[in-house]
C-alpha cells in the first residue's frame, strides 16, 4: 500500500483533471469517482484504477510497436486465424508478443 500511495502522491493531482492522459483525467473518464489522493480509504479502487491504466498503456505501446492504427487492426506478425481463435490462444499470443517486445522493461512487475 505504501508504494501505491507514493505513486499517487507523485502523480495524482486534482488540478490535472482537464489534461488528457493524466491519472486524474483517466479516473474521471473510467468513472473511478471513489478514488482520492489518500488511498488508505479506497485502496481496492485505487489499485483497480492503476491496473486499468497500466494495461491500457501497455496496449498502446504494443500498438505503436506493431504499427497498428486501431485496436481492430491485426499486427503483421499475427498467426493465421487468430481473430477466430479461442480466448486462451489469444491471451497466449498477447502474452508472448508482450514478453518479446517489453520483457526486459516489465520484469519488475513479476
């Protein structure tokens, strides 16, 4: 909880609510109204917001690396039939491509 509180202390500013891509703007966009700067009273919601933001930015980074213009685009390296594959196969492909592109950057999350 202390690490998350430190993160919120450094990056969560109510004054940035109008600035696109900030934690406060994303909090309002995703309707996490119960999240406040003191996360001791809203830890679960603050954690869920942070997880949502991290997942979103990882997806954006992957789209940029794979030269995709929209989430519906297929990367050139996608295996045939991935769009009709089951969710487990899709998740495995996503995990593999994420590890390949960002493995050395994301090792601290394990």
